[in-house]
C-alpha cells in the first residue's frame, strides 16, 4: 500500500507510520516473472466408476456441501409461484436442513 501511496498519491503524507515503513510493491508487480510455469498442464477429466460415485454419495457432507444445502433450502423449486413460495418460506419455523450424506446434500442441486 505504501508503494501505491508513494507512486500515485505523492501529494499526500503516509496514512500511518505503518504505511510509511511498508516496502513498495511496484517493482514486484511490474517486473517480468522469473517463473512462467509449465507450458501446459494435463487436465484429463476423471472417470469414476458407478461404485465410486455411490461410495462418494454416502460420505458425510463436507462444510461446503452443508452450506450450499442450507442456502438452497429457501429457494423456490422450478416453476413455483413466487407469491406462494414467499408465504411458504414465511411459515417455516423449522431450522435449515442438515444433510446426512454428500448424496443427500446434492439432491436439490
């Protein structure tokens, strides 16, 4: 941030002693990279067997799957009348669902 202030806002003083002592990043952000990485990456698509998919669906959901399940729990299903949906959601007193398995978490996806 100090580099930004030094180069683009030179008419102002540093905001804090911390920003005044911070190193400038401008040289690092404008320099040519030393490591350009590999020329290509093999991104073959995995092909799990039916058994592997079934096994994965029975696993407990991870935190992302749980969060997504809770997020979509209040969304309307396809073709739902919006007015009826708002009434239905307003009448729900139960907590958001917690899926027992990864497969159950993906049911409404």
